[in-house]
C-alpha cells in the first residue's frame, strides 16, 4: 500500500472509533427520561388537532414545485442583468427568449389550473 492509502485507512479507522465512542458515551451516560409528554409529537407549541399521518393535498406540492421552478429560472436572469453591456444585443435576445419561455410556462400552468387554490 502506498502512504496515501494507508493514511486514508488509518484516518477512516480513527474516525469510526471516535464516532462510535461518542455515540456509546452519549447513550450510556446521557439522560434517558421517557414519558408520554416526551414521546408526543410537537409542532411550534401548538397542540395537535388532527391525525399526524394525514395526507397532504397534491396541489400544495404542485404549487411549491412551480414556485421553486420559477424562482430558479428568475435567478438565472441575474447574470444577464449584471453583464448586459458585455453580452450586447445577442445577450438581450437570448434573455428575451428565456423570459418569453418563462412567461409561456406561467400562462400554461395558469390555464391548466395549477395555480388555483380551492
């Protein structure tokens, strides 16, 4: 074995021993008070009103994904705004095409009802 590989193996071994030792010490000497209150789910100080395994509406996830998509696509316009002089007219045309695609996809999502929250 070369020195680099041997150093890596030694480092990984020491890492496993230290991590395992820390977990063992924590479980042996740490407080372990169990109870109904300690085991209950907790959300921002509010008592639980419904079942915790309740299904979420798919529209929530669709709206969240559409938000992330448009947020990322809008952030991609920042380089064009910062370097507009360097890119010139060609950069402006490319940014315009990109922006039109963004608007078109927003209109499509709107017509399909993905933005409706009923």
